[in-house]
C-alpha cells in the first residue's frame, strides 16, 4: 500500500476537504481485522523488540482527533500488543493549575520516550493550539510580549516545530496521526455509545457539546496541519470513518518508520561470547 499519499508534505497548502474521511473500506472490516492487521502487529512487535534492545532511537507517537475518531482503539488494538516495558502512554487533557504556571510545552516533558521506547500521546501538545483557540481560553500571562491572541498561534506553531526538530536531532522520531472523521460518522459513533449501556462509560457530555463547534475545529485542524507538518515530523491524515483500515495504516506507517531506523539486536563481543559459553557449560553441568 502506498502510505506516502497519507503524508502531508512540508510547505504544501492543506485543504482538509481533499483528504477523504473514508475509502469505502468498511465492507472489508472483518478481513482487515482478522487477516491483515495481526501479521502487521507481529511485524511491528519484532521491530519494537529491536528498538527496545538497541536503545539508540525512540519514537513519540501523536494521536490527534475529535472524540470518537478511534484514538483509544488504535492504542488498544495496536500499541497494547507491544512489550509493555518499552511503551508509555500519556493523555494530555486540560492543563492542571500547576501546568498553567509553566510554558505550554513544559507538561510534555514526562511523556517524551527514552531511547528504546515508543511513547504515545493520546491527545498531545497540539491541544494547546486547538481548544484555547476555539474557546478563547488564553489569559494575558499566556501571551508573550509583542504578540496578541491572533499572532500567538503562528508563534506556537514555530515553537512546536523547533521542539520536534530538537527531538529528532536527539534520535527521538515523531510520528503524527490525524484521524479525519466525518460529522455523520461521529454522530453514529456517539449515538452507539449513548444508547448502549455497556458503552455509556465511554461517553462524555463534553463529546456532544464540543460537536457544536465542528466547523471551527475543521478550520483549526487544517491550519495546524498546514503549519506543523515537516520533513522531520510529518502529519499523516487517515480516513477515520474506516476504523480497521485506519488501524492498518497506523501499523504500516509505524513499520515503515522503524524499518528506516533499522534497529538491531546488540551483538556480543568476542570476550562476552567466550564468557557466555563458559557459563552455559557450567549451568549445564550443575
């Protein structure tokens, strides 16, 4: 599959309407779930084992979308299958009182993976250029000297780009996924949660309330993609109405990134091999 077509090129003007929310893959859900995704997960798991053992590179995975688009399910069906010691998941929700006293990227630091790890952001630092913009939530102390509530967004985009470049230059790769869901699909998924007693715990009243700002969100998402997809930290826009197709794409894009990193299991030196053989012999002769 050509995964490059989901990647947002740097410096190319983005029109979110040009990115489909579906590729008519729902009818293939069962086949993709049962036959396509499992071997991809196995391959991803093997590459992750090598990444974790080598400890030279890390990957920060950014999952960004509106509620109901499938971020949690991607974590459940893909990343939860990887070795737990090499995976960390962080959900950056509304900033706490303590977090609001710091620069907006400060709270991201504990989520940065170590070399050898995959760190997953279920919502991310991009929340700080989305929700505050839609709901006009910035206080005076959030706005640096020389800027206002209009110009601060370009400033934050630049700061995010520079921070992600800093990560990449320190062998932390950034993989960013935007789940592009249609308004009709979100309606069906929210109703499914609301009507099914076994799924009502997944529903939040804010999911419906935020839906009222749908058009505003689409404009801000488009601006975000326009300004923060770079060669070193590209966005991938996925057709999120096709839930299992989207999970397949996340797998394939992650595998492609890991194959480019090309991690390897560490090899023993000649002295270590001799010592290993000695210990094998001693253990066998106990």
